[in-house]
C-alpha cells in the first residue's frame, strides 16, 4: 500500500513538473547537461543533493538559513507550486 502511494506521488510529481515546463515553454538541465522538458524525479532529487539547512539556536533566539539553493532549484520549486516554495520558505531565507 505504501509503495503504491509512493509511486503515485512520484509519477504525479514528474507529470506536474513536465506539464508546467511545457506550458511555460521552459526547460531544466538534463542528465547530460542538455535542456529537457521531461526530467525524471530521480534527476531532480539529484540536483537537490547539495541543499543544506543550517539552524543555530542560542539562549536569546535562533537563526535558520538554507545553503546551496541555486537559481535552477528555485525555478524547479516554482514549477512545483507555492506549497513547495513555502516548505523551503524562499521568501524569508533566500532573498526572494
């Protein structure tokens, strides 16, 4: 049951990114550095491999920042919609 649900979400996300790229007539970097309108979700996960969240907490408060979120990754998050952008809180941490 969980595997089926995971595969459904996986394919739905691939479809959503591909549809958004097609509607906007845009591309993202593919595996061999050629632009593509139909990236696999495995490849998109690979692109996000360098993103790190740093959170520092001290007595008076805390600070949080996201490192490694390149422009192409922000673009991909924009294709996925406001829910994903909110998860990464781009407006607060990345100067968007």
